[in-house]
C-alpha cells in the first residue's frame, strides 16, 4: 500500500496558477498582491488557532475577516473615503448576516442542519460552520460594496438620488452574486457527497446530510449580500455629499 503525500499536487497546482496569471495579466501581475497577503494572514491565523486548541477560533477568524477586508480595500482604493465605505459596509453586512443565521439556527435547534457529518467532526462544529460562512461570503459582499460605492461617488445630485441609484445597482448585482456563492458552496460539498453515495447511502440522505450544509451556508451568505445594498448605498450617499461639500 502506497502512502503518497499531496504536497506535490498542491505545489503543482500552485505553480500552474501562477503561470496562468503571469500569461494573462503580464505587467499587471502585481495586482495579485492582496491574494498573497491574505494567504499569509490566513496561514498565520491557522497556526495560532491550532496552538490555541480552538479557544480563540471565532475571535481569531473574525479579526482575520476584518484584516482581509481592510487590507484588500486599501490596496485597491488606497486611503480614501471609498476605503471607509467599502470596509465598513462589508464588515457590518457580514456580521449582520452571521448574527441572523445564528439566531435562526439557535431558535430552531439546528433542525435539518447536520453538523455531525465527517467534515465538521470537531470539538466545536457550529463554530467551524460559521467561520466558513464568514470567510466564504466575504469576497462577494466586498465586491458588491465596492461596485456600489465607486458608482455613487461618481454620481452628481442630492444624497437621496444617489441612495436610490445605489439600490438599483445592488438589485442588479446581488442576484448573480448569490447564484455564484450558491454554486461555490454546493460544489464544495460534492466530494463528500460522492463519498456518501459510494458507501451506499441514498440520494435523499446524501442531499439532506451533506449538501444541505451548502444550502444553509448559501442562505446565510445571501443575507449579507442583500443587507450590503442599503448599507453601502446609505453610507456612500452620505459620505459622497460630505466629500463634495
């Protein structure tokens, strides 16, 4: 029986990704710096989390989400009012979504949410579930907030008109973002779903126990995407008026 490590496969995929980025982006390859910085932050957080035996997991990864948001926004927009709007809206919308999701799941006793599957066999499965939701939905929420804020800072007119314009932009982009996140979370469960099916489990059982977690994560993330629209529109409309004044 051979016991092969997966380091070679991971390094090969990493090298292939870098090569494709260099071929496509060329001189703009430096724009991938936020991804490298976020990877280093994530690696450091994992080491701290393992050393603390999950005692600091939620606080650590919540702080990591804030660091991801601020570092990425600063790199893209530099230190401007856009940075304040995008970072604040992203953090508030994600936090509100997690709070709503936790409240609903706790009130229903996590009925239909099977965190006892292989993927969440840890000392704190609920904690791992919500940390995954925070990190997974952060990029989509930030992208939406940036689109709305950049557009509103360029629009003339009173704050009310800019706010309504932000709502219109949000309505157009939040549907595709929710669909993309849904596909990502569901795709993440496919490997475990295949394992369950190969072990003789029924399709209905596999969907309820494995893929149901992807549905739940998508719903919580959708809360953040929807809430980000009025939050970003209001904050951007107000701050854009103050900056122009």
